[in-house]
C-alpha cells in the first residue's frame, strides 16, 4: 500500500533550523508532485511549498519564501523541506502530500510531524 512517512520535526528555538523528510513507498515517486502543508491549532491547513515531479520547479507560500527550501531525491523516493530562520508562527503539524493526474487524481497524505518553535 501507499505510505508517506514524515520525519524530522521537533522543538527548536526561534531562528533555528529543521529539515523535514517525506519518505514514500508504494508509488512511482518520480511521477508525483510533492507538497508540504501545515496546520496550526485552530487554523486551516496551509500550502507551504510545492516541488514538481522532476524537481525543477518549486513554489512557496509568501510566509516562508527565502527561509524554506523544498527539494526531492527521486532515487531515494524522498522529499525534503529545509526550514531556516524559524519563527514561532511556523509552529504547526507539517504534512507531506503526493499528487498526480492520470485519467484520475491520485492523492496521498502522510500522518504529519509536529514542529514547535519556542524559546
């Protein structure tokens, strides 16, 4: 079955860095666009960053531009989110999403990893 497993979350001080990983299995990873979303308490889920299937195109929410970098290694079936200069408002559960369209939508989610930015 399809699995997306996020890891790398934790507690970090403001200004610190974390790197999240999203390891995929059960899919042909290189066919899928990968997105990172986040959801803070009492807020709607927010799209943070997107990377195309080949890794050449990326997009970011305005709130993370210049601080976060999304990347992928198709040989390892893994995507990453490098988060620098973290702020308390980055505190959220971060989710990995894999999506593609081939006659129909294929859409998969990980279970999420908690990121807490606090002193």
